[in-house]
């Protein structure tokens, strides 16, 4: 004889199931993700040409370990001067230069930094490093002959906003066209700050730094649960936000309108496994997207259809890579 549950108990079980499902959807922002994904499809005709347009991307380097780096690689930036990538390591503090295939080219120890989590290339040999624990931004010089960095006596920009021990400013990205620095705060709350006036300061000009907040008009319903990094894409003027917890890359216009989404989940965009802890994001001039997963996994995504804004796009298309 089949077991029959009391009707009252059955109702409670159904109610608890609904509450649990709703809680899970809120925690993972599943409903919001589905809604935003639906919205982005309306802009496919425009943004597939004018934007980065993440649905066109497929992984070509899938979670390759960084040889010689065992722990704590975080943050990523592309230098067009060297055509290489740079990341920071917080234990022990160092900068690592990488090839676009994820090969470690060299390691540069950092003296005086406690928790470097973000790095961005400004121009030439000028970089900015973000120290999460100290809430400081350092301007450093890295050239072919650099073997060590020492930030102990360097001037810095401190950001004592929403202070938190280990939920501070992780991602940094330089907008050279407009001379601005974008900075992402992980959570509690999630923020993207914009610092302007730095080129004049870098060049020995007057102190005219301004700090503002970039915010999507729909920020209250962001489907990401944290912000681990970001990159400003100058050719399109759009911003790519990276979430470790949600395993997502999301493209926004500068006005805050969502454009496209790249879920870094198993089976999506050619990935063999979910990207476990995405902490670094960069994009090259030809449109390749690079992701670094802490502690030491490297990913590269290529655009299946070269964009008009991409450097070398015509060459790639002519070579049959379209």
C-alpha cells in the first residue's frame, strides 16, 4: 500500500520547496540572468558589430596551469607595448609576465606590498597595481630590465571607501582614451569607481583627481553576486565585468545597459569544466579575451567572427579564421 502523507504536511513540504527554490534563484540570480540574457538578444544586430559581443567567443586555451605559479595569481592586463600579459601574485607578492598562450616568461618580486590583487597597463612601462588589504593604488615602472619592484616609498592613491578586510578593490583597468582608471570592489557592496585626473598627475601636472562611481541604472538587480575584476574596452567604449562566484563575464555600455553575457560554465563556449575561481580579465587588440582563475589556471577565448574594431581582423578573416 503506497505511503500517503497527511495533506497538511504535504502542503508544508511544497511551500518549503518553493521557498528553497526562490532562495536559490535569488542567491544565484538565475531569474535576473535569464531576463538580462533575453534583453541582450534584442540588441544582437547592433552589438554583434559594434560591441565585444560575448556570444561569438569560444575557448581555445582551456584551463592550462601556469608553470611555476602554484598559488594566488590574481588580476590580469594586456600590454600592447610588449604584446604580453601581466598578473600579480599575493603570496609571496610578485608580478608575472605571461605569453598569450599562458606561458610564464618571468617573475618580478614586489617589496612592500601585502596583498596585490589587480594590475593594469597604462602606457609604455607604466602600470598601476592595486593592493586589496591596504586599499592602495601604486604606480610602478616595469621594463625589460626590471627584476624587482619596491613600493615601500612610492606615492600611492588610497581609497578608504567601504573598508573591509578582504572584500576590497581587486580589479583595475585603464582607459587611455579618456585618461581614467576603473576600479572594481568585490562586494559589500559591489562597486565600480572611476578615477580621473591621473594623466596630469603622472606627468607632474597639478593635483586634480576626481573619484566618481560607475553604476548601472539597474544595479539593484545585478545578477552577479560579486565583482572579481573588470576591463574597459576602448575600441567599443564598453565595460566587461567579471564575477568569480557567478562564473560570468558581462558586457555593459558605459551608460550601464547590459549588452552580452559569457557564462563560464561547463559545456558553454567550449569549456570542458566550469571556470573555478575567475580573478583576472583582459582583452587584446585583436579581440582575444584572457581569463585567469586563481590559483593558476589560464584561459583564452577567441571571437569566431572577427570584429571590425579588432586590430588584425581583416588578416585573420583572410587566413580562414573567420
